[in-house]
């Protein structure tokens, strides 16, 4: 199964390299979103908590602009039926999940680098805590947005519906990650941030389990 | 029929008693409510705010249970039940948000302050809204039922985060929050017996009302579907 999902991931990866649709649109979206924020700030310096919040705002909307592609592209090209024939639902979901995970990691790395270069108050005191938040937050974001993307693709690829459906699902993750990012700015120790970290880990595990269990129902119709 | 009259009388009594009974320092007559520090004259809205919030949760739970049952046996009647519960949940969710905001204005000073409870009811409102947006975007009946059932199950697994965990990490004003020192008048029931009686009568009355509305709701959805199918068969027969 692992080999099969890796093959599926490789297929997505190659078709992405051929068109570079997701990479180009995500990169442009990041630049546009950050420059809009910079223009609206102007010469003022914004507080730490606002910087941390805006960081996750950009991450959320960038994810919403690009991650639906994974399943929508299959529906557009009409290759869903072939996939249904050759692979089990679990394989399909893990292949798409690996692709989205790598996409989310690349995109958020770029956002984090741009933020630390462009925003004065984006200074991380506890780097390990920030790194852990970043990794766990990215996993949660990728899992939740992949399963919602599958629903959206079956609902007829309604672009505007994607953020509407994802936001309530992602809200607990984003609120906790904003809190953890602020902790890492303040240099809070791991012991004090334990409870929030446990929430994010719990969210990731619950979402992963629920997605794998429910994907069968979305995929087979 | 008898129980409908009984329900009408019960809810009429609860509304009149909840609004009209006076709050005094030392209650002596059976119709007088005690003065609870921290709640004061605002205490009366408890008879309407708590039942609506309770029914929001019940409706959400029932919608999830029937969604789960739909995924198990693929019976469209289960989907009608889940949809009807979600519709009522949306109505009671709006009512709970509005009564809560009115109460917050007089107890905490402003209508909305992003208290953890307010955040969670806002998230539930968003989930209901997203569910209806998803339903209205899909034409095919089976697909609509399956996808909305899956979505409501995914949304359901995030609800514990809002209800149990958010109030623990965010500072809150609502009774039951992390930094609530006196545990709140709602939690340890400083009400006297007549106030408790009307409170529980209100809960029972609203719950019966909910189940009645839910039954009417899902039956009308099922009948509407049946009529539409009956109307469709002769026209397609003539056409073919």
C-alpha cells in the first residue's frame, strides 16, 4: 500500500512539474497577500500578537487558494474513475495527503522566511517550540484541507465553498497555533506550552483517523 | 391532541412566570425569586437562554447520529431526519446567540467579547451555515446526503475542542471558565426551589417543542420527496 501511494504521489508530482500550476499560483498568492498587508501597515510598527495572527491568516488563505487542486484536477481531467478502478480509497487518500503535505510545508516555509525578513516583530525566542508548532500545524492543515478538498471535488468543484467549509474545521487548530506562535515569540518554555501542544497533537490524530475512515464514503459513489 | 394543549399551557406558564415573577431579597411567597449575587435582575433570561443553548447541542448531536446512520444503511429517510435536526439546530443556535449577547450586554458590559463560549457558539453557527451551503450546491439526492453526512461527522469531531478545551485555554467570563472562582451561579444552583422548578419546566417544555417540530420537519421533507418522485415518473414516461 505504501509503494502504491508513493506511486500516486509521484504521478501527482510529475504532472505538477509539467504544468507548475499549483506552485506558480501559490507563490504569487503569497507575494500578493504579504504585499497587501505591508501596504496597509505603511510606516507603522505592529504589535507581536498582530504579527503572529497575520502569519496564520496568510497561511490559511494561501492553503485555501491552492490545496483544493489535489482532487479537483482529477475531476476536471475525468480521471477519477480510472483511479477508483486501480487503487483502494486509502491508497488514493494517502497519495494525495503526501502531495498536499509537501506543498503545505514548502509554502509555509516560504511564508515564514518572508515574514522574518519583512516584519520587525517576527522574532522567535524559543525556536524549538516554533518549529514544533510549525510542523504540527502544517500536518493538521494538510489533513483537514485534503479531506475537505475531496468533498469539494465531489460537490462539483465550487471554488468559493472551499474556505467556507474549511474554516470551522480549522478554527481550533488555527486558534491554538496562533497562541503557540505568540508563546514562541515570548520565549515561553515547553512546560508552560504543554497543554496547547497536546491540543494540536490531539487535533492531528483525530483528524487523520476521521479522514481515513470517512474518505471511503466520499470516494465510492 | 391532549399533549399539544398541555405543551401550550406549559410554555405559556413558563413564559409568564419567567418574565413576570419578581426578584426580591428574601423570597417568602411561592412566586418570588431569590436575589442571586452576580446575576441580579438578569437572572430571568436563564429560563430562555439555557434551553435554546441546550437544544442547539441536542440538535447537533441528533444530526450527527442520523448522518452516521445514513452512511451505514443509505436510507434517505435518515438524511431527512438529520437535515430537519440541523435546520432546527440553526434556529435555536441563532436564538441562543442572540439571548446570550443580550445577557452579556447587561452582565459583562458589551454584546460580544469573544468569550470562549461565544467563540464556540459562533463556530457551531459557521458549521451549520457551511452545511446548508454544501447541501444547496449539490443536485443529486444521494450525493448530497452522503457528502453532508461526511461533513457533519468531520465537523462533529472538532466540537469537543470548542466545548471542552477552548474555555480552558482562553480567559472567559461565562460560568464554567478556567478562571471562574465562584464556579458561577448556574453550576452550583444557588436558585431556590421555585426558580429551579420553572427552570426545569422550561427545559422540558422546550425539549418537547423541539421534538415535535423535528417530527413535523422530517415528515414534511419525506412527503415532499415522495410527491416530487411521483410527479417525475409520469412526465418521464410520456417523454420516453
